[in-house]
């Protein structure tokens, strides 16, 4: 159902459909036609990201602060004493759209910071006095200037001390603090973390979640506890990875254009992206699907750029896509979009949170209750998109070997031709063994020539992706469009596009 | 038509009330009103500095100076100008003061009550009246007599000098050349359904060149009601604009809105089943919503919730619910 529809009407219609689909179950649950509106509700909503003004003494110091905040649920605007004069910096901080200020320095401040931190603290303290509702975070060495902010107990907005940000370390305690400040506990992006962890524990597998939504993209890595150890979850909420940013710059447009088969110039593409922003549920057929998937791939690319540490981890056992961007696209197209952008050599299973229920489940406060709920729904929670096998290190121009898929209905053999996609039909719920024989050594998580891999089916079946890692696309738009169309046709396997 | 089915169609508010408009201020700008003040149309509410700068000044501590306050110093010997400005922050016993030489007056385009004044941040005024919300407004706050123009695209040659002082409703789309010519001819504003990104960029570049030349720009704003592609104004909006024709209205930037103060204007509610198609092959057309038909398969291999819409030419079309909107 599109956003903007009346929620009571949506619940009523969906309830009636459930009654019609399984009257016996409805009777057991005492659910009648029109009765769904009276059921208890669990409500979760995503919130528009707020703006964080970030300042530091030097450009070098401001960069890691921006990198940390940008993946912690904040839209950012920044300046440094090195390149921004105090008047412009005051303008940034006094802007009506700013909800919080992060001012940081090394701990202890580096030589190039020491001269400016005192004046910067005086400037921020003056703004804090004028806008007492602002939350102020003093990170690293800036904490030494806390007394400049006077009596904190009389201030409605908090003044908090945070750890210093470090170049190359994007997550950690400062990111956790900023997420806590950015998003309320019932926010859908934030709840995805707890939802992913519950799913990882129930499946006992490492789970990654990628969400592309209207206001932000979210990436979660959840690992169940091993050998009595604690489970782990890493959450990044990146507002710049929203499906259609409010004011798309040339970089955003070019990136969407790179994935577009539509052949539009920058201006028309920008117009369409603005329309997508204004009415995200409209224009979701025909050309609109192509545009949406190009925008989703571009957003996924931005999400991956702000979360580079994921590339250094072992690939997850299961990657789950969720969010509005994927809600109105064919399942096979979603799987291809994921593997186009999040390319890593290895074997990965992909699934779709088709009902977008992981976030509501994650918002259940009690962890045991949350796990119980996920365990109860786990068979229906996800739509399996299929298994993707992505070898790296193939030589171009000749057959790389062959694969035999041994399934319940018999064996099928395919020649492995580098540069393309091979689709083996493997419906959801079916399992098979794929035996690969490569001519040369390739990387498939580990290096080797012969592999036997357990694979499971999905709406996209088993896809052997023999394209480059990372993906290389032609510079010419027409050639690129043809290639993207051909890949799409491969995975759709003759289905309506 | 079932009422529940109709409620599945996304809604859009035709008229918004109350309207709280924010007039942004930068450091150094001088507010001329206080919270609780009544302002009339055209009342100066602030002085905006063209080129603010930050000076270092010695401020008498006995005056208990605080950031954000106005400060006026003693003129230096042989100088007539009195130093002064907005106190920003103190550092090493000296105050940084935001000031400038040339200031432009900011006038309220509507009557209302001042809700909040924050030097350096903005002035919020609650308008005495109602508004029609747009998606973006470019330029600055303005007011004028509403003049409803031709349906469709307005070209620069179609502008008439008699439109000086008016806010023009130009229909589906307008180009940057027409906008700059309209501003030069004394038109106060333009209301349009769609403004493409290229025209938007070209117009903003023209405006920024004018500002760089230190001209004081006449108040002019472009209010975009729908989006970036060509489509006619919604019938319900056209009806309200038609009723407002010839009367004074205002355009504000934050939020983007057309504000009018006509308490006696009766705005008839649009028929409850009237829906507008905002995307797809039938974009811009309006019809009667018949019923919701559940998920349907559409080009592109997607399954979307859909409804049947009866169009004025007698055709019934299955349209994704996401492509529809109705005004409430």
C-alpha cells in the first residue's frame, strides 16, 4: 500500500484479505471481517534525519568526525577553523535547520589544533547560550573546555562528552552515541539492528541487512554468539544513501545515470529523481521501475562507500534486502541489484524482507520476546531470492570451466563463460549441490579450481555470476544500457520485464 | 464506491492552516520585531546585511554583554560612523561583532503575529490567513495581486507589462528566460505546477549574478506546486486560485506556500471521489474513483495495489494507488 493511505483503511483491507485467504485460521484467532482494526498494534516509523553541524580546528580533524556522523543517522554540515571563518561558522551553527552540534579535537589535540580549539570552544559556547535547545557533543580533547558552557543543569539541551574520532575507524563509541542522539528508540532504521540480531540468533547464521529507504540507507551486520560468547551487531544509518536525496547533485545524478538503461540526459534524470522524492510511491511501473532500480543501485553504492569496514569482514551467510526501494520491483531484479553493487568473491544467499517486518520486530523491547516472535515467523518472514556464486580471477575470452548442479530433479550442466550470468532454475525451498570445475585457479572465498557448494533456491534460482569483480561498465551510455539490459534479461529468464 | 477503498488513495491537503512562516536571518541581521508583536502587510521586520563581516571590538563589561545582543560603541575620532552590530562571542577579552555597511529591509508579505525571534537564526510569524502548500519556493518572500494566466506553458513573449505587481499563475511549466523577464518587468511572483531542474538551475544562477552585482533585487518568488515534470495544475487547486484571482496574496519560502487572508472565502470541498493521476501515461488527468481492485500486474513486471478510475471521456482505467492522489 502506498504511503499516505489511511492506516485504518489499510489495516481493515489487509485484515479482510487474511480472513478470506484462510477462514479457518481467522476463526481460530477470532478474527472477523472488519475486525482487524481492533487488534493490538505495534507501530514503528522511520524519522526524517536531522541536521548535525560538525566543526573542528582543522580539515584533517573534521574529516573523521564527518565520516562517523554521516553513518550515524545525521545529515551533516561541517566547517573547520582552518578553512571557515568564525562568521561563516556561526552561520552554520545558528541555522534554524541544525538540531545538534558536534565539535571535536584529537585527544590530546594535535599541534595544528591547539591554537584554534580555545576560540572554537568560545564560539560554540556562545551559540549554545543563544540556542539552549541544541544538543552539543564535545568529542575528544574538546571535553577539556566543558566549563565554557556554564551551568549545564539549566540548559534544556544536553552537553555530552564523547570519544575522539579516528581516521579509518568509522564505527565505535562515538558512532553509537551519535545514533542514540539521532534516532528515537522506536525508529525503524534503529530497530533494524535488534531485528537483524534476533534473526541471526534464530537462524544461527551471520546476517547482513541492507535497507534503502526514503530518508536513509541502513546497513546492519549481526553475528550470533559463538561458544557462549556474546552476539554482535553493527549498525550504520546513512542519510545520504536515501533512494532519492532531496537535492541531488551531479555526483548523485551521474551515479544513477551509470546504472540507468533509460538513456536520459542529466537534466531529465534529475527531474525524475526529484519527482521520485516528491512522490516515492508513484510512477512505479514501466520506465519507473528502471529508474527506481538505478536509483536504488546508486544509493546502495553510497551506502557501501560510507561503510567500508564491511569489505574487510567475512561475507555474511545471508544478505537480506529491505526498505521501500525494493518493495515495488521484481524479486530477480532486486537480487541482481544487490550483487551488482555489493560485489565480493564467494557464495552468498540473498533474501527479501518482503513485508518489511524486520524493523517492527526489532522494536519489541524485550530480547527474548523478540527472538520468540522471529522464531515463530521465520518461515514466512523472508522471501528467498536465491544463491549467487561470484568467482573472481577469471580469464576473459575463453571458457572458464563448467558447473554441474545436482538437484532433486536431476543434474544440469552449464559451461562457464566469463563476463555473463548463468541462471540455474532452483525454486524456493529446494536445495542442490553445485560442483564447479574451473580451468584456472579462482577465488571463491578461498582459492581453488574445484568446488562443491551446497546451494538453496529462491525466486531468482541459482545464479553464477561470471562478471568482473568489481564490476566494470562501458563508458558509452548506449553500450552500457545494452549490457545492463542483457544481464537483467538473463536473471529474469524470459519473465515479464 | 466503498469509503474504505477510497481511503486507500493517498491524500494531499488542499488548504493549510495555520501558517507559520520562517524568515531566515544570518549573523549581523537586525530583527525589528519582537515575539508577540502584530505585523501588518509590508511592515519591516528585519534589516538584512548584504556583506556581513566580523569585527573585533572592546565592549564595556559593565553592560553585561551577551551573545546575540545588539551593541553600539562610541565613534572613533575623525569618524562619523558609529560602530555596532550583533555580539557573537568573546575571546581573549575582546568581542567579535557581526556588522556590515549596507542593509536591505525585509518586509512581512502578510499580516500576522510574531511567534519567535532569534537573532542570527530567524523570525517566525503566524500568518493571519490560510495557505496552499507547494514543494519548493525559490527567491524571497513576496506579495502581489494574483493573476491567473493561460493554461499550459507560459513563454517570455506572452508576458505583459500590465502584470507588474502581480503574482502570475502560469499553469503547467515555465522556463528560466520567462522567469527572469517576469522579474525584470516588475512581476512579483510566479506560481507554476512544474519547474524542471534545468530551468531551476538557470534561474537561480541568474538570481545569484544579480545579487553579486550588489543590486537590491525586487521581491520575487517562484512557487512550484507539484514537481519537476510537465503536468497541469490540479483542478481543485485551480478552483481556489481562480477564486483568489484579483486579490492580494503572498508567497513565502519556508515552508513553500501561497498565503492568502480572505476569511470570507468559502472553498468548496472537492468531491470526495475525485482523484488525480500524478504519474504514468495518464499523468495530470482527473476522474472518479470507482473501487480498489487489489494487487494487479503492471508493465515492468511489478504487482501493485490498484484502483479503477472513471475518466471524463468515459474510459475506466486501472491505476496503481500510488499514482493517485485526492485532495482533502
